[in-house]
C-alpha cells in the first residue's frame, strides 16, 4: 500500500496525516509553508488533498486563498502524485451520507479503529489515532477515502 500524505488545506494552516501501510505514522496542523516542505520531504508518498467544490453559493476570499494553496501543494508534489478528494465523497464513503457533519466523520474514523478507548487511548497507552486533532481528522478522512476508493 505504501505511504500517503493527506492534506485538509486552509488559508494559512492545513491539517495533515501521514500514513504508512494503512497506519497513521504522524499528523498535525501547521502553517502551509511547512506543509510544502513536508511534501518535499516525503517524496515517495502519494498525496491526497481535499478539494473545494462549488455548490452555487457565493464564496469569500478564504475559499480562493485555499484554492491557491491546493495548487501550490499540487505543484510541489507533482500532479501525477496527487489525488484530489472532495469532502462530499469523504462523507459518503465514511458515513454513507453526503449530509454528514465533521463530528460524524470523526466518529466514523474512531469506530474504524475500534472505538474511542482503542483508537485514541491514553497518554500512558496511546492508540493508533492518539494525537490526531483538529483539522488532522479531516485529513485522515481524506487519506482513508483515497486509499479505499478508486480515483
């Protein structure tokens, strides 16, 4: 299966998850410039990026800034290494409904790893998802969807 770096892009910071052979090896939320460096550091990893979709609503400056970062991430990775994953596809794949919300996606991911006690664990006995937080949950959803669905 190899390695995959999944990114939930934002205007200034992005959530990310690095998975090796289906296991989370690292995750976090950091400045976009640092994510660019990570993409270069993990040159052999596939890259999955959450892509913005239009739903006919007016959007603001933040959406366009995020689109610019998606393009920069793609450029650094090389388009042949990148798979764009839409949020609705993540929700549908993990929750069975495109109307699912972020807490539903997070819970579906926790359930896949055996429930909260097993998946997250404690400081003394960390689980495989210990340390995943904030926007890294969305990135984990992108990674799982990219790995389990056809492009």
